[in-house]
């Protein structure tokens, strides 16, 4: 197929807005040509700030002739395979199963000593959050996603041996998210479930503190670090995610008090994550602040459509962010 048209985008945000967020339903190309409706065309895509170049295929679904108000051109729907290619160039993928996997159990904040049996470690770790199907732990040993580990939890009723799979790791924090096997339905007594129930009851009565952290998600390391340092200096417990998938996994582990999130991130974008949160019983009321370089009108529209609580445009003024965080964490 020969290249029939060319589109140049100044940055990845325009490309994302037209092709990914818009599902490529009506991509307009200014041209005096009037190709037949239904005809197949090729479109050369260029992104100036990334020196990006690729070609996608599409089909003509509409035409507009010259007028006093609008320029002439054609409306093209990009084919599904080409749309996936575009997402790949942006470092994004469709992750419906991961994104919409239902939460299987409630978690509680609990600091329990963890002894690593395999891989074996002389020092102990500690849990931050516990559920019947997962743990958020600090680890004295290096772990990798997909690895199977054997642990011993120092519960009040006695040590509990468990086996788990590593889901994610954070080298800077020395922390990891672990997934536990589904509990047996016919098991008469479950020490972990009993501990969780007792802890939840104590927290409900106000007998123990239940700190909730802030999760910051951005694929730009400098911005991620800048926001994290600023929030930490003001006394907040901050955790970082560098991609959409990592953000989702840490949401499941942490159930944070507030999320500060970029929109364009690898694997799954922040708008989709926010939509997922607004449909989840445990996350629905968590404030979400978008921090994005999208054009102001587009940023406003995306925030409104996805259910975000508020948004700020990049370049970011830290004072504005701190004011917003303080506003939504008054209670």
C-alpha cells in the first residue's frame, strides 16, 4: 500500500488524544483529494518531539468539501491492528483482564514480622498490608516478579507458614507485593482470616492507627521524584509507580488515601485506571489528582470523563499540588 496521507503531531499527547483515547473513530486529514467512501488508505504518522515515524492503515468513512468555515478533507477510521501498533509505539497495551480483575478479599493495614524461609534470609521483613490473598512486605532479600517464596508470619496466635508469588517489587523501598493462593473453602479454621477480622474490628473501634499512604504514578523519573520528595517533606507516606500496570498493582496492595497520577503512562493510561477506580467498591472514594502535559481543554475533558477529583497541568507548580492534596485530605 502506498502512503496516501501524512499527519504530523507536535508531541505524543496529541497522538494519544486522536488515536488512542478517541479510538480512532474519526481521524480528520486535511486534503483537497476526495477519495471514495470505504476506500483503504495509508497514513504516515510523525511525532516531532520523539522523532517517531510509522505508517498505519485505515478506511475512509467520510469526506468534507471546501467551505468558508472549514478546510476540506477526509475522515479516516484506523484499523484495529494499526491502532495496536500505535499503542505499542506509545508504550501502551490493552490489559482488560489485569485492569478489571475483581478484588477477591479485603485488606488491612498491619505490621507483622516476616521470616523468609525460601529464599532464606538472616534478617526479617515486615508486612504493611495483609489480605487473605496478598501481602505487601518489606524484604531483606532481592525478589523478582514471578518468583515463588516461602514465608513465616509471626501472628499473635503463633507463626503461620505461607507460600506466595511475587507480583511486583520496588528496589528503592525494598518492598514487594505477594499473591497468596486462594483460601480453601472447606477449611474449618483460617488463622490469617481470624487475624484480619480481629485487626479490622480493632481499627473500626479506633484502637489502632490506620495510616493510608499517597500513591504517585508517573513515567517521567524527574517528575515522579520531585512530587514524592515534596509530599514526603510535608509528612506524607509516599509510594511510587512508574507505569499503569505498576500503579494498578500498588493500588491493590496499598488502598492509598490519595492518588497523584499522570495520564499518559506505559501499559495502561491514567484515565482508564481512574475509570476502574470509580467502579471499584474499595477505591471509589479515593481522591485522584491528574498531573498531565495534555492541552488544558483536553485535560479538563479527560478528567471529567474518567471521574478524576481534580487536575493540574505540567509544568507543575508544587505549591498548587500541595494545596490540592491538603484540600482533599482534610479529614
